[in-house]
């Protein structure tokens, strides 16, 4: 190998020559097919077979000779890899050819070759690499400065792209000490990566009381680095914004309210027959009360809560308060007034006709008291449904 940086007998020239030899050997290691793609380091047999010693030189040349002994066919263990190096250098004069050649080799070859070219460009000049076999066979490749620079630029080319991803989903885990997170979007897409300084300050180590998984809104900065020479890309996600109080989902809340409204409306009689038909089950009452509590606990500036009229939710909560007419009606055991329940065992005694009539009178009283409040409740629920429908678009 002829390179001007190795010319001279001073320490600088010697150091440069040693660095070139080391880099050159790394490239040759990668060109040996015995190096498994799954192995991070070359096996000992490759290192041993590709051991060279540096021959004396009076010009700007680095002369290496294999320490291996040629076999009966006149080749050494290093012959094939050295020949591949000459072919690789020759293809560097033509970028499409270089791209095609690298496409057939492992990515580690491109990385090692890039380092070699980068080193040689410290002393930019025409480079000539020659190889000669024990039986007199030989090959050579010559690269001018422009070709060296073009080859290095291609190998070193990096395309970087940044995108912001906004979504709502489930925060599965977050470790502020290790700066790591895992989230899954509502569409089932899994995200994992690092934490920004902003998020770490928002949730300082030791004060994080989140119970995972927790529903959250997130903004992720996705950094994509593409290496054309390897036809590979590396993706890094960083959580830059996190809100663990995003509010209830509008569509889910709307669906639940519609279901509850329809069930309540179907069991509420008209003004003329309310005494006989107006009922509210404990299941419906409990489900509606739980939904109202969830809305009250949610972020008022986001999600379903934001879409509602500020007066409707407190009014519904007040109507459903335990001990009020609607709650009292929901707690009533309607089995006490069923006509086919003669002999119904209520704990320690049988419910008879007289007791059914007494229970019916109690139910009528509860229904009479609750009816106007149920009508008010239905009107409020309908207003909430209309507001959510408008927000849902």
C-alpha cells in the first residue's frame, strides 16, 4: 500500500503507519467468510490466519507479508481475503459498483472500510494497493483523492429525520432513573425509548405515585437515522410530553351514556302511569353513578369533561346522591311486590299478600317521590349526550 502519510522515519509517520496497518487488518478480518454474522468479534482462528508482519520500506509504502505458510496450491489463509480487499478498493472508483459490492457483504465490512478511508484522508493523496500471491499472481487498485473522498462520503452518508407522534394510550411503565418508558396506543402500537428532561422534571425520581398501567396522552419525538450504504435505519423514540390526566374518551363516554339513558328511559312511565312503570335498577344506578364520578375526577380541560356544560355534571351528581329520591328507589327490592312470589322467603319469614300490598304502597311512595327527579335526570343526560355528539363531530 502506497500512502504519503507513512513516508519518513519520524514518530508521526510510524504512528500513522501502525494505525493504517491495524485498520487494514480489521477490514481483512471482515472479508473472511468464517466470521459468523451473529458474532461481534472475529474468532481467534481468523485473527491468527490473518497475522501479518511489516516489511522494511524506503518509500511511502506499507509492505505487509502474511505469516502463514503457503499450501500446495500456493495460497495462504490470507490470500482470499486480501484479494477481496483489492476488489473492494477497485469498486470504490465507481459508486454504483461499490454499492453493489457492499450489498453482498456484511455491514461490518462497510464500517471497517469507512474507518480505513477516513484514516487515509488525513494525508490526502493517490492511494495504490497491490497484492501478490506466493505463485506470482498479483492484482492492484489505485484511487485518486477525489475517488477516496467520494467513497468515504458515500460510506459516511447519513440521512436523519425527526417526526412528532401524538397519541392517547396506556403508559405501561416509566423509570425516571433509567430514563426509559413503554407505552401502548389505543390502536395497539407499542412505543418504548427514552425520557426527555422535561418529562423527568415533571415526574421526579422518588415522587412518582403513578399506578401502572395508566391512561395518558403523549407526544413522542421519533428520530430516524438511515444509512444508505447499509440500507438500514435506526429508530429512537423519546417521550417529550406526557399527561396522565387526559380526560375520559369522548366516544366511549358517549356510548356508555347512550346505553344508560336508553335503559332508564325505557323503564320510566309517562305522566299518567308512572306509579306502575317507573323503576330504576340498582345496577343501572350504580353504573351511572360510577360514570359520573369518573367524569368528575377527570381533567376538566380535556376529553369528555371539556365537552360538557359545566352545570350538567354537578346537577346529575346531586340527583344521584345516596339518600335522595332516585337512590332510595334504586335500593328498593322489587321482589317484595312480585305477584308470583307467594311464599318468597325473605330471610327468616315468608312474604304474604298483606306484606306485598304494604311493599307496593312503599314502592308507590318512592316512585312518586323519585319520578320528577328521574325526568330531570333524563333531561340532563340528554343534554350531555348532545354535547358529546357535537364534540365527537
